[in-house]
C-alpha cells in the first residue's frame, strides 16, 4: 500500500522499501541493519532524503523548516516504520534468517 508523508507542508510518496532502498539509505548515512550506531538525527535526515529523493543537506534544511513550523520527527519516523513493516524484502530476509537459525534435523548415517 502506497503511503504518503507530509514534510514541511508538502506530500511525498513513501516508496516501497526494497534492497535498493536499503542501499540508498546506507549511502545517505543510515544502515538499517546497523541502525543503532547512527544518531537519531542522522537517521531522520537519511530517511527524509530517501523519501524526498534529494541530497542529505537539502533534506536537513526541509526537516529544520518542518520542525520550526510545528512538525515533528515522529511524522517522518511513523511513515518510514510503516514502509518497513510492509516490505516484502524485509519479510523475506527475516524468513531467511529464521530458517538459518532454526535447528535442522541431522541426517542419518
């Protein structure tokens, strides 16, 4: 399901989160697979840059105006988290990891 997010009074379509999106975010400073190591502001700026399809500096300026005008980082975070929850790529990845960690029966000799 396509979601939109409003940042600084403008609506943006939140694209489907897939393998390429994960790579784009990492290039913008937020590796979702190692996200706890990135400061929250860096994560929000990377997410906004990805959603708006702009560079990080432009995204930071838009977020700043968004906050000054009464918006919140939660608006951005909620839309992104919903995209992650709906991601077929991440579901498939979770299933693969779960399969790899389950104990497999040993073959009989």
